[in-house]
C-alpha cells in the first residue's frame, strides 16, 4: 500500500510540475511583466495547494478510504515537493542560462515597484534609498536565490500540508 501512495503522489507531482512549467513558459513568452504581479503568485499557490489536496484524496481512496496522518502528509508533501522542484528547475534554466537579461529586467521592475509602494505609503526618502541600495546588487532570479525560495516555499507549504493531513486523515474503525 505504501508504494501506491508514493506513486500517486509522484504522478500528481509531475503533473503539477508540468502545469507550473506551462504557466511559467507562457508568462515568460507573452508577458514577462506578469512575474511581478501579486495575483500570479496567489494563483500559483492555489494551484499547488489544490494539487496537494487532490493527491491526498486520491491516495486515501487508493487505501480504501482510510489513511493515517503520516500517509496523508506524505501524499501531500511528495506532490508539492516534486511539482515545485520541477517548476524551480525550469525557472533556473530560463533566468540563469537561457535569458539572464530578463532576470535583470525583472529585478529592475521589482525595485521600481518597491519605490512606488514605499512612496505611496509616505516612506522617507532615506528609507527608500536604503531599500534600493539593499536590492540593487541582488539577483532574485539567480539559481541560488531560486533554490532558497524553493526551500522557503516548501516549508510554508509543509505547514499547510500538516493542516491538510489532519483534515483528510481517517482512521479505520475496524482496527483497534
């Protein structure tokens, strides 16, 4: 039975990775500025969450409708980890190897957006200059930064996965 959880989760993770890759490539090809939009991040987050939940439900069904907390979390985690890793690798390939100029462009757009946001909140010019100085030498799309983002994203999604696992676990009443 343990094998079925892993295979279901791995399959769902690969599908998630393909979906995220398609979205990334389409955004890159048609409107690179969308990478700076807050709603794209929320959309991707929701897609990841939905795939994790679907994988957990499919695994519970494969186990006859009953699943321990560990099995539920494993199904969710494998799906999310594999899917987001595939997407991260694609991002690294695009922004670190294929088109590093687009990474530079996006970094500049992020700085511009930060300045606009800080100005709209009435931040002092000194604070704005400090923020810009801290951001100028940073490449948010380097391989190292993308891997760091992957780890942070995985930690956040794991906490959510704990909640999903608690919600979807179901004990077999016939077992003592």
